[in-house]
């Protein structure tokens, strides 16, 4: 572990050693043994301090317990440091941390500026000892928080001055604060136009492995659908009935470009996507996620492949926690057209975006073959008007 050392106040120690040694010699030359002994004691004290601070902190190492903490807004966790000292003991030191403000210390009166919290805690460790240092933190807002600076300050034993050691390597530890998740009361419609495995009353497809009863035979029924045992019992032909099923896969599309460059709108969109992901997870619905953030992968935007359950939900939350307004963005319409051309669109689509003429035209076209829901932030009452228009024209939730 590499530290950069800054030494402050050593000049007066060196000058003091020279002066006291000179006075010590003069005292013995003049026969003042008691005065010489006093100057000798001061010289020894300054020499010990000089030796101590030339060695202190050179064999201090630490590691953080775990690879990172995960928070919900308002949750509390502890940052746990494991320090080890193979050199001389450290007394009355101070550990100073700078940490990004997605998380915040629970103490009051902590310095906070430019998105950084500065935390100071007392520090002491003996020779060849290991200690555990715990710093309580609280999830403050959605985002990623890293430790940007670690400084260990050790004051001089006598007089002013100190040795300050700054860590000269990155700390590989992340605090992730997940976005707020709200329970959704609405219902995501599934499409009756694609076979699947989800129960759907109105569907063109049936699961032949899930019989639910019989009905009277009609001439359009196939021969292999006749239930012979039930027909013999009822003395007339009976046809097997199966559970109607359809595909219920959903894609969640997030437009991170704000209409009026408002960070509040950005955060609201992120929270809405997290709420839809929670709805899909609680209803056991497979879903994928696409966000118009530029990437350097084969897919030029962020795309989380289709998945289901808690693992998919945690991946989604982690992605949203890392999302930032500073990321490079691509036009939302470009991403939508790319998804359609590559066949990545399921029959149920949720768009979380502000409205625009291009998006409205695209939704109107897609509504002929997909179930499309536009979740737009209402402004000046035009959201209600748009929803009513879509219901009248396409019969689709927008």
C-alpha cells in the first residue's frame, strides 16, 4: 500500500536539536553539569521525536470489509476498515475520509461541499496490532458513492507540526444507493397474439398440458381434441378444454433525456422504471430493460437481456443506481428503431419518457401489433389528453 508523506514542523525540531546540542557542549565546557543535563534531556527528547516520526506510519495498511455496500434511501450500513500496523505505534492520530454524497455520515456538523462529505475520526493503533474501525453511513439519495481520498494525520508529540499520509492508490469499494421503489396499483396487459405460458382469458393459444374441463363438441373441433371418456359418460361428444395462455414478456424503455433539462424529471423517470421492475418481479413476469445511454459494446445503448425473478430485479436496481445525468445519451427514437429492427421487442412495451411528436407517431404505428404503454410525466394537463386520444384511437393503454 503506497502512501505519500507530507511532513510539517520538522524544521524547528532540527534547529532545536542543533541549538540544544550546542548549549549542551557549552554547559560542560563551563562546568555547568546540571544545566548541561537539562539541555541533554531536551536534545534526547527532540532526537526521539525525530526518529519516531521518521518511522511512524510506514508500515500501516488497511482493507475494507467486503466489496461494497448496498443501500435503500434511508437505510443505514457501516463502513468497516481493518487496519494493520507493523511499525511503531500511532497515538492521537486522525483518519480523514472524503466520500461522494450518495451516502452521508450519521453525525451532525460534517463538512459537505461539491458533492463530497469530509469525515474525521480519531485513530490510534499499537505496534504489530490490528484494529477494526467502523463508520456508520446512511443512504441519502440514489447514486454511486466512492471513497475519493484517505488521509492519516499524526500530530507531533511535543510542539506544533504533524506527519500527514495520503493514500496514493484508488480505493476499490463502492456504495450503491438504489432508487425509491413504489408499489404500482395498475395492471400491465399481456398480448393475446403470441404463444407463451401465462394464464390469459383472451388468448388465441392454449396450453395442452393444462386441461381445465370439457364442453360440447362442435363441428369445427379437431378429432384429436375429443375427450372419449367424458363423451361415453355424457352419451354425447365432448371436447377437451385447455388453459388459454399467451406471452407476457415486457420490455421497459427509459428515455434519460430530460425535456427541460430538469434533474427532478430524470430522477422521477428512474423511480418509475424501478417501480415497473418491482411489479414484474412480484408478478413473476419476465422483462428486459433498454436505456438510451451510449455504450461501447456491440449494442450502442444499454440493454439488459430478458430475465425473471429477484436476480433480474437486483441487476436492474444496480444499473439504475449507477445511472447518471452525465452519461452520454443517444436519441430515444434511434434506440427504439434499433430495437425493432433487431427483433428485440416483445408484445408488451412500456415507455418511460416525455412526449414528443416522433414518439407519438411511433407509438401509433406500434399499437397495431404491440401492446404499448406510455408513462409520461404530465405537464399542463396534456398527459390526460394524450391518454384519452390513444384509448379512443387504438384501444391501448398509453
